[in-house]
């Protein structure tokens, strides 16, 4: 029997994340939306204290996000129905993004690079890189969606690799203290030669060149980073150093596997942000005397209530797909299809719900009297990074039709 209740053992974690949202994130949400991270005054001091608190909480139990949150280590575990660190991460991220997506993205040690380290690092590397705050640098000026087109090079020189290239749109690339950089060790060998490297800040040859001004998630810094003859210890390469055959591409698949863990997290962010808009909207409808009745068909209710019910249904579908893909990760089931379905659905309905709430609330929604307009801006990125809406649909289509990336582009 399917049990759709959230596991009781995570109640405390969810409550704590909710408290952080209401008492820390929401009160500073508008302030850091105005002080763009691309300007002086951007770095968010309040979050350093909070991060230390979360570190303390994580060290005592199973909960947590970032590097600890997405490990798929099966040693010594009985197979069965498991709700582990993927589930606790996604549930807490949803709750925290109910507070503020941009602030969650700016949290020390909770970067997508940490998730990458957790998914593909060896035990020794996981130990060595524990405590780092790692961003993820895949995108380059010459490509975004087609991550097999990586042109940043990594050339072996003794016990180092020498990195050269430019990475753009690196989330937290300025504030984090490490970056997981995707680079090719041999461009002529195609996607199988793409590897990821943990490059710590302060490594000579690595330079943050500029920060972007953006539509939303303004509190989160988005950096351009240049690598010029940047020497990285060979043991900082994540996964196997073997170059796989183009047809096999296990190495690249290993790097891509990161997405199976991070896409449910990003879907969870969209679900959390959309929930914030729905809760605010329900309050506003209540104040306007509009009652939403979940037990009666939408067509016998007011137009506003009917629209609200439709949004709730879409939200529920996104929420359940997100939990399904997360549960599969915890139970070590292949979840690429479900992770992309969750990301596609949650990314799209996140944008639709937040924008529709702005519309339903009228001038109040468009103004800065509430955070509705901010959530509409913030949610858009969740349908773009970690694979756009169209790319997720492409992946789903390939999986369902049994087509390769060469057969269906
Ligand atoms: C605020 C922000 C933060 C980011 N953070 C990071 C980060 O931390 N690390 C990182 O590496 N990158 C990051 N990115 C980059 C992000 O992942 C890319 O923007 C995204 O992958 C899309 O790439 P692109 O912008 O080059 O668009 P393109 O790939 O040029 O796509 C343009 C449009 O065409 C569509 N499209 C592309 N290919 C296909 C296809 N085959 N079929 C159908 N439609 C297609 C896309 O869906 C999109 O709508 C960030 C971007 C932003 C804006």
C-alpha cells in the first residue's frame, strides 16, 4: 500500500526548516532582493550563523542537505523501504524555499557542487572535501544545455591537471570556497573524456571575473570564472580517470548521474516556492471573502476558487513526482526518468502558479506589498538550471521511446 504521508521521523526537521523560513528568511527576503549580490553589500552575513547551526544539526543525525544529503552509499544496508538523506534533503529544501529560494541557494555548504561530490566522490575524497562549500561549473559561453560540448581543457602534467577555460553562470561562484569544474581531458575523445574536478578557491590561475545582474534570485551570486593554467591535484578528479569509449561513455554518465540526485532537489525548490505563493493567495482570497472548498467540484465555486483548486492539483502532482524520484534515489533505484519528470513538472507549474497568483491578486500581487511578485521572478530559474524544461522533456521522451541522444535531439 502506498503511504503518501511524510515520514514521521522527519517531522522535527521539517518544523525546524519552517521556523528558519518564517523567522530568518522571510524577514530579510526583501532586503536581499534589493541588494543584488552583484553589488557591494550583497554577501549575506545572517546565513553564516545559520549555516553553523545546520552543521551542528547535521552532525547529530540523518538529516541534511548538500554533500551529505545525496549520498547513495549502500554499504551494510538492508534492501527495503528506506527514507534516507535524499528524502530529508528534499523535504527540508522545500520548506526552506517556502521561505526564500535565493537565500537557500546562498547557504554555505549546501551547493550543487556539494551534491556532485556526494554522488560521485570516493570515500577518501568525501572525507577530504567534507565541510567545503562547492559550486557547480558546467556552463560555458559556447553552450548551456548541451553539456557534452564542454571545451574547458584539463591536461595531465605529473601529479596535477592543468585547467584552461571559462565557466559562466556559476551559482555561488563568488561566495563558495570550491568549484566542481567540468573539463575535457581529450576533446577528440568526445563525451567519455569529460571529467569533473574539485578546484579550491585560492588555487592560482582561478579567477572570479564578474557577477551577473538577474531577473530573480538576486541574493544568490552568479559568477563568471576563468581558469588560466590552473594546476589542480590529480586526486581532485571525481570518479574514474579512464577515458571511456564514445559509445560507452561511462565516465560522462558518471558525471551526468549527479543530475539524478540534484534534479529532485531543484524540483523540491520549485514546489516550496509555489507553496509559498499558494499559501499567500489563500490568505488573500480569505480576506476578500472567497472560500475555497476542497470537497465540492470547482465548477460550482467562484472563478477565483476554481483557479485556486486547479493550481492545488498541479502543485500536488509536482510534489508527488518530486517525492517519488527522491524515494527512488534513497532506495538506489535508477531514477533518471522520474527525476526529469519531477523537474519538468515542478519547474513548469512553479512558474505557472507563482505568475497566476500575481494575476489573481491584481495590483496587490504586482506591487511589493507582498512577496508574490518576487516569487514569480525567483521561480523562473528553477525551470532553467539543472536542465531546462525542454531538455527534461527531451530526456523523458528518450527514456520512454528507448531512443539514444543521437537518435532524438
Ligand atoms: C541564474 C542562473 C544560475 C545558473 N547556475 C548555474 C550553475 O551553478 N552551474 C552551471 O553550470 N550553470 C548554471 N546556469 C546555466 C544554466 O544551467 C543554463 O542557462 C541552462 O542549462 C540553459 O543553457 P543556455 O542558457 O545556454 O540555453 P540554451 O542551451 O542555448 O537553450 C536556449 C533555449 O533552447 C532550448 N533548447 C536547447 N536545446 C534544445 C533541444 N535539444 N530541444 C529543444 N529545446 C532546446 C532550451 O530549453 C532553452 O529554452 C545558471 C543559469 C542562470 C541563469
